């Protein structure tokens, strides 16, 4: 799919994360990556290797086994990262449900 803007992609991204459990897995992955990044910078730079593995591991698990779709990061890695950060912030502040309602999106059932 081709998108003209990050806002247009954001709408697609939210659809791809329609289930609350998918969003929770992403939250855990992002939070774990942040904590691991901080640990790496303070104690041991070798742990930087695990930062993307942990973050993407939780996220991709949720797409394949919870949501039943393909991660958006395959086709749009930079925008996916930006949207993941946005979703993390909205979830952290309790505003993600409001954002879903604002967009008025219904889940799209999509196989692998």
C-alpha cells in the first residue's frame, strides 16, 4: 500500500492494531526496549544488540498470533516506528481509546 503522509499511514496503523491485546504486546515490547536501551547505555553496550530483538519480538508475536496480520514494519519501517512511538505515548497517557474512536475505524480482518 502506498501512503502520502504519516497521518494517512497512522490511520492504517491503528486498523492493524485493532485488538487491545495487540496494543498491549506492543506497549510491553516498546517499554522493554526503552529499559534495555537505558541499561545498555549505563552498564554494558553489548546489550544494545537485544534492543530491537525485544521490541520487534513482542510486536511481531502480537501480529502473527493475536491480530492475525503482517506487521506494518515490513513495508514501512520508519513510519511504523514513528507510529509505534505515538501509540506508546497515547497508551501511556490513557488516550489511545479516544484516538481509536476519533478515527472511527473498524477492524479489518486480514489473514497472513
